[in-house]
C-alpha cells in the first residue's frame, strides 16, 4: 500500500513533494557539476512549460487538489516549482549516468 502523505501535509503535499524531488535533482546536478548548464536549459524550457501548463489548467485537463492555493501569474505556485524540478531531475539523472 502507498502511504498517504496527503493526510500528513494536507494542502502542502504537492509543494513538499516538489521540494523533496528538487533537493534530489540539485544533488544530482551538483554531483555531475552540471548546475549552470541545467539552469540554462531550464530557463529556455520554462516559458514553453508555463504556457503549456497555463493552457491545460485553464481548459480543465487536470486539477490539483493538495496544493496551497497560492497562484502566481495564473497558475499554482507548485506548478512553477514543478516546471523547474522536472527538467532538473531529468538532466541530473542524464548527467549522472553519463559520468
């Protein structure tokens, strides 16, 4: 059975999960000495991800239940974090495996 961390963190569940995976991503990037390169890639991807996320949220593709309710530029703050964490994690794994 999968533990229900939503019962523990409530409205902060999504944010907490992003911080945990973000910490792992930064660790991987640091270990691979790829922080600067990853930041450059994330900066290029971010506007595209933002538009995609904004659009899909506004047309109702998905809803996020366990979030803080804080929005920034029309989308949940957690989604902004997500758009940084996911590519950072992928790049961190890629660079770690490449070493």
